[in-house]
C-alpha cells in the first residue's frame, strides 16, 4: 500500500470514528492523534533498520508535538485511531491489531523491567476508553471494549467488556439491529 493510500485510509478512518470531524482537510491538518500515528510509522521504520537512537528521537519529537508517546518498537495494525490523543502511552512490546481505537489518557504499559514481552496485545476491533490502563503482557481478544478508567491486568477472550479496577472480563451484551451502525462506546459503561 502506498503512503498516499495509507494516509487516505487514516483520514477516512478518523472521519468514520469521530462524529465531530467535518472535513478531510480538518482531519489531515488538525488531528494530533493521527499525526502521532504518522510520526510513529516513520520511527517504526527507523527502528526496524536498527537506527534506534534516531527512531527514539523521532518518537520523542512526535510526543512533544502531539502529547502522544508511541514507542517505535511497538507493532500497530491498519486503521488505528487515537481520539483526542493527549496522554496516550504505548510501550515498546505492545501489539495492536487492525481497527483499534484508543481515547485520551490510555496507557498500554508494562509491569516489569525485564527485556521480554511486557506490554499488552490488543486484537482487531478493540476499543479502549479514556483514562484506561492495560498493563503487562495481557491479551485482549478481538472486538473487546475496555471502559473508561478501567485497569486491565488479565487476559480477556474475544468480545469482552472490561470495566472496573481491576477489570473483570464479561461478555458484551447483544447488539440491537438499530445499533449496528455505531461502534461500541466505552464511555457508556461504568463500574
């Protein structure tokens, strides 16, 4: 996929995910979460080339500009969207599938200082609500939703709802036909 095609896909994803987005130009020029993802992609390429210092410098520059810190060693799938962005932290060994959405203040962090897999793995179509923390090498199955301010410390099967501190996975309620056009909003779930 070409760089231009990927940028168009990212802009379209933001338009789809954010009802406040009014135009492609607005999204392209003003969405800091999207800019953070673009800077991450540059840093990730440098990381794969083993230019570690330069990759980290790029990621720190992006953090300065956007308020989003994504380690260049993280692995992130397509159509990743960060809504509002500020305060998001994604650790070095984090792995995110396609169509993942994070809200502001999310931490995908580690619980260990070992040089091993120490950050979360999020399957495809996972949504993580504002202020939530997913810590350690946990695996969240595809289609899971983490509620706002939840603290996730254990694995969850696909299509789980995780709320509370510590979060306990439970199945997501069946979706009504009318609701299919909307994504699951983690802000609607509480402890």
